[in-house]
C-alpha cells in the first residue's frame, strides 16, 4: 500500500478516536448553566472594568443569578433602568446605588508645584513611583504620566498638558474605579456624584506637616483643622496632617471652602452667584 495513503488513513483514525474521546469527556463533565446568566450578561456593557467588584461582566451576571438579594450587586456602568431589568430576570428587587465619579485629590499644577527633577525613563506613573520620588518635591502628588488615562475603558479621562494633571470628563465617567486601581499614589478617589453633580472634596494628598507641604505645593492642605472646626455637620476629620471630607455626611454648605487658607478644598458644579448690582449714586 502506498505510504502516503497509509499515513492519511492512520491520521484519520487517530483524529476520529481523539474527537470521540473529547466528546465523551465534554459530555461527562458538562455543567448546566442557568440560561438567565446569558440574559443578564446581554444587558451589561461588556467592558469588564471590574467596577462591580467582580472579575468581569459574566461573573457579575452569575453572581446576580445566584444571589438571594441584589444588595451590594450594582454595575456602575449600567443605568437604573438596566438594573431594574436585571432584577426582573432574576426575580429580585434591585437596590438603588448612588452614582459615583472619580475625583483627583491633587491640584499641584506645573505652576503651583514646580518640578525639581527631570525623568527621562518610561512614561509610566508605576515606574516613576517605584523609584520612590516624582519630578516635584511633593511625595504624595500626581506623577503626571497618565496611567489613569490609559486604564480608563470609557475614555473618561485626559491629561491637561498645561497643568500636568489628569482631568475627569464627567459625562463619560461611570465610576468603575479602573483609574483608582491604576494610580500608584492613590490620589484618585470614587465619591458620590452628588445632587446635580455638586460635590466638595480636598484636592490634596500630601501628608507632610504644613511648612513642608507648602514648600512643595502652594495649594497643599496644611492640616490646620479650620475646615473641621467650621463644619456644622462633623463631616471633616484631619489625620496625618491631611483633611478628609466624608461625602456621606457632607451637606454641601461650603463653609470649609470659605475658611481654607490654602484653597485646597474644591467645590465643583455649584451655581455661580450673580454679582450684586452696583449701588447707584444718590442724587444731590
């Protein structure tokens, strides 16, 4: 018999036997999945951002189907209507979650926090942080390489070339937390988006004492405690020379903004007060 024909026959038999074995193994160890997992997954954005605390959208869908309650199971990238549909599929009441948004806890622009060194290595915050220092004197400020921008799956962040700081595009940010995980200095935080997008936070992460903090950045928090003393809602605490505003307690009164001597507390999306009309001169 021709060697080529024999080889084809042998390989064909091996292929058929192998296919039969694989089929038998697949049937033996087949795991029946709840069809509702596919239905829930189809409603999710499919970004696998991890903002829900799960490894991906399918893992989140499986958790919803297998849960006794949807408390703690929320996709930050999905609307309230989507969560209601998921609740209908799994037969559970959806739990409304307050929308979150990323905030940058650093306002050390190039002008306010001048560079003291020049880094010519890989443009990565993780690499620069591993060296133990940045290009400025602030040991806790933004490193400015844009790891957070690269990590955002929604295109909701960009680097401002003038300030050297990242910016959050509010109408795109879903609060998934990918940028939070990417920042080696933990200067990005997820906070409640607030009513009509209004929120107040400390735009600083420097934990050095006042004089050193001010030497590194002109708008650093100096831990003076004036904000905490003037807050009528006990929403502010000062630890390690750094003030922090609890967004669950904050009532957006802005008293802390008014008394901060370094202007390190930011109030965003508040309506601008109209200027009072100039007083008319009285006629003689």
